[in-house]
C-alpha cells in the first residue's frame, strides 16, 4: 500500500465501527470475494488460505457464543 492509502489498525477499527450493519456485511462479502478470486488465480498463495481459515474460526466462535447466550 502507498503511504496515502495505508491505514493503521486503529483507523480501520474506527472505520468499521462507523459502518451500518449492511455496510459491514458488504465489507465482509467484498473481502470474501477478493480472497476467493485471489485463491483461484494463484492456488499456492498462502494469504487466501489463511484468510478463510481465520474466517472459519471467527464464524465458529461467534456461533458458539450466540448458542451459549440462549
């Protein structure tokens, strides 16, 4: 990333926090699509695999937390 577009993680947290729920869903869908395309174009790239592995863990964690609240 160039200096102009590089954001600190704190800035990204602020940006995510300011999104409406539907916009947050759009961000996730966009990331998913970008990493899926990247994996199809370069199956040996470790970044998409890591993204999907971490996403699966996050989904499982959120689902288990939601079940435990019931």
